[in-house]
C-alpha cells in the first residue's frame, strides 16, 4: 500500500495539508496510508527546511507550501 507522510509539528498548515491529501485520495479513488510525522529528527531526515512537507511513496514532493488538491492527486497517481 502507498504510504503518504505529512511532515510537520502539527501546525494549522500541517493539518490543512493532511486534509487536502485525504481529499485528493477521495478524488482519485486510490487507497493509501496517511501518516503524520511530528518528530523533528525524522522530518529533518527528509531534508525539509520548512514545514509542512509531503512525502509520497518515500519521495519528498513538497515542502514549505500547501499544494492544491489537484496537484496532490497527480502526485498520488504518479506514485
């Protein structure tokens, strides 16, 4: 199963990104495990300088911004 990680300390932007990821999954009809990562050491391991970060299938696809639901859906399909 595809794993999607939302990287961040739990700020409003991190929660918003998680919500958009779930919306994108509903749009695509695909299944994935959405994991919130709040441990700073794990976040830094992905070379994220600004949160929120988004990791899809082990690959960092976004950091420091909130992409659109459509963009997230494209990344999910590509993974």
